[in-house]
C-alpha cells in the first residue's frame, strides 16, 4: 500500500513549483490531476511518458464554478480524491501606495479566494474517499511583515484559512496544513535580480531554495508520515524568518559583536 493518496489534485501545475510537485507525485505512483489556467498537457504527457498516471484539467482557481466542474470530472473519472495541493498563486511586488484596486483584487482572488473555493469544492469528495490531506502553499510573507500589501495579506489570509479548514474538516479525516517557502528559484523571481541578491544576504543558508526542496515538504504533508499534523505551518526558508535579521546584522558588522 502506498504511503501517498491514490489521487491528488495540484493547481498551478503547468509550470514552476506546481509542475515539480506533480512530477514527483507521478513518480511515486499517484494519479495526478494537473490543473492550471495555462495548458497542463505538457506536464501530463511528461508524467505519462515516464510511466506515471495523470489527467489534464483546465482551471481558473478564481472561478468557483470551474472548481465544481473539475471536482466533478475527478469524481466521474477517478471516483475518489485523497489530496489537494493549492499551489496556484501570483506575486505582484508593489509597495502600498503603488498597489491599485485592480492589483489588490487580482492577487487576493488567486492567492486566497482560489484555495477557499478549492477546499470547499474538494472536501466533500475527499470525505467520501475516506479523508486525505490538503496542502496550501502560503509563503513566509504570510508569517512576517512584507512590503507588498496584496501579496502579504493574501498569504496571511491563507495561513488563517488553512487553520480554519483544519478545524472544520478534522471530523472528516481531512488534514489541512500550510507550507511557507522563502526565496525559491522559480519564474516568479525573474527580472528581480537586485531584490534576490539582497534577500539572499539575509538567508542564513546563503542561497535560494530549490523547487524540489519545497516539493519534499509537500510530499511529507500528503503522506502517511504526517497523519497527526493538521493546522500546522511548515516553513522552508533556509532560516530567513527565524534568524535572517541578526544573520545580516552580524554579517554586515564583520563579526564585531563586542
């Protein structure tokens, strides 16, 4: 018997970290429902070509009706759902007074309303399947102050939403946890070289994270190895949240702490 659910839905899985999560699950014998507003077919073809099982689903996570349709497809075709990874997200690095109403609405719709619609749509099928695990991809920006109000608010909201869902769904055997990546080398950081360099200076591990390191945390939370974890925050950031400030202070002081 596999330690992973038989069927897992991953959003935002046409590229970036979502695709990495999907490929890793496919390699472990999971049927992966690859969902994205972009074309998920290439990732599905890759998983199937490597001997795995996957299906493609068009999904705009901001649209509750599309969530209902996708979950209906999974119920009809697979008959069950044991895992959901709410990975789809957008980042707009704008300071407070540069954040327009349109940007605010877009970021909150994708990063916060999307997981709400997703959990609400998926939970009944997961319940009927005997329970399972939901992993919401938040951010360290959902744990600390961050200059971009839309992104920060959406990720803080997702942290709280995860805990609310964990309490609500426990009776159905559904666990809900959030993963909080720090700086990870994906397309979201393209064109932000100075931002990345400055941020790495505050990371005690001295580097950005790799997508597969986030995937390892996601796999753990989906697996039977984490059955007593729900409502938890798993931070994967090279020590930035816990020690970043003083790491940088010490480094810039040249170690002169006298």
